[in-house]
C-alpha cells in the first residue's frame, strides 16, 4: 500500500512539474502596451518593432541558447490601474521573466512598484517621463526609450538662442509636465515666459492659443511656441490663428509620420527628434527599414525603432547570460552595457539604467514625394553633448 502511494505521489509530482520544466526551456517576455486607447498608434508600432527586433537579433531563430522566446501581449488601454494588474498577472500567472512597455508615462509610473515587488526587470519603452528613471525609479527598471530630459536638451540645442522668447504648449499629465520642466532646465540663453497645459482630450485649442499669443505678441526679437504633444488632437491648428501676424513661430520635436503631415505647413521649422528612418546610417537601421518595407510597404516609424531597440537590448543581455533570465544576473549584465540599435549604439547608464543615445537636430523640408514634412538632419547630437541629469536617489 505504501509503495503504491509513493508511486502515485511520484506520478503526480511529475505531472505538476511538467509545465515548469517546459517553461524553463523558454524566455518569457510580457509586452504591456496600449494596443487600444489614446496612444494605440504608438503601442502598435512598438509591438511591430519588438517582434522585428527579436527576429533580427536572434538571426531569425527566435531563440537564445536553445531557449525559445515567447512574447505575451497585454493591452493596458492607457489605464494605469489596468496596466498595474496586467503586469502583476504577467509576472505571477504567465511566469514572465522580463516585461517591456508601457506606452504611456502615466501607466509606467503605476508599473514601477510592481516590478520591484516581483523582483523582475521592466524594460521601459517608450514612456518618456523623467520620473521613471528619476525619483520613482528602482533597480529593476531599465529604459531604452528616450526620457524627457533627452527630448528637452536636444530641442533646446535647436532653439535656445539669445534674444529668443519661448512659450510652451503641452498636455496636462506626466509626459507634458516632466517634458516642460526638463526643457526649462535645459534653456540657458532664451527667455521662457509662459507654460500652457491642456487636457489630453483637447480638440479646440483656441483659448489656449490666445493665452500663448497674449504672452508673446509684445515681446521683442524671435518668438516661438514650443509644442509637446502625444496622441490625439492637433495642436498645430493654432497656426490657423495667424501667428505670423505677431511674428510667432512654432517649434516641436519629432513625431510619428501621420502627425508629421501637419509639418508640411511649416517649412524651415526646427526641432530635435528621437528617430526618423532616413537619418541614421548603420546596418541595424538598414535592416529595419528593409524588413519594414518588405512587410508593410511603408518605412518604419518613430516607435517601431524604439521597439526594435528594446529587443536588441534584451537579446544582447541574454546572449551574455547564455539565456539565463535570473534577474540579478541580468541587472549586473545590463548596467553599463552598450548595444546596437537602429539609432546606432546605446548604453545603459549604471546610475539610473537610462539608455544614453543620440538625438537629431532637424529642419523641416517639404518634398512632394512624401505625405509628411521631412526632417532633414542639421546635425547628430551625441550622448556626451547632452549631459542628461541623473534624477534618482541612488
């Protein structure tokens, strides 16, 4: 009887351990992103880039050291509470080894403590707010996406000149407020006279634009409204209020190609961008552009490059560990690690795990071949030029 019981227990143990054994032959990556919601366009690009990048970095095998890569998709819909529960279930129920995402900065700030609780890496791509690698950071957080300071410092390089007066227009949440704060910190020569924050759902920009005009119209010298906007709504409609009558210009950073259609109305407009498919010259970008044209008959976009970069970072680290997903081993490997991306080389800064990377000062050119204003490269702004502040308490 006792022997029969022992045999039965051994059989049960084998059955229970079978899924665990099969999972040990996998590298499970959860991608928490806005598959739907206000930032859906950005999220879908990131997912495309992530899969293309994993395929490229593994030479088409989708495996590292014999371990199959499994990507688990989670749609946070741009909602912080939903994102939080999805990441927790990815780590616990889906046995995700690593997570990538999210799209929204608001969601990202809700996810940071979950990664800390489960002691698992969250590779942030593309959420931008400085606080993610700043005062809300923990050691499980890495970011391939650029942060607000990188956006702001590079844009300041483009328009921060003596005799320039600037007012800002941004969305009233973490992305907008962190972005403007970083921009203000980066401005050394120009004068900033007004900050205008509007709800993310804004479609009528008239009242906000009027406040901006009133602050700028009587200022001497060059006058610029710097726009920081993501998702729905078209803040460039403010140009319809005849800004030229007051000598007011518009400046902004890069964006996705559909949003850059409105840039055709602003030839000569300057700014700085994270990525435009025609700017970086390197083998990884060539591979991304070729693969994207082959699959979609269109060029890769802003966030496609970001997703691709996150994949390159993960595969680079996992190749070093031989496919071992042990969190402490990965952290040790990734701190200070350099890796190739469509933008060239990025490096995870040891102090806050922010990827240091180039940005691109551009001037808009109108080309009838393209449906958008083309950002022509003025110059590459390299990481060592930007001196991005370390904002965490490490």
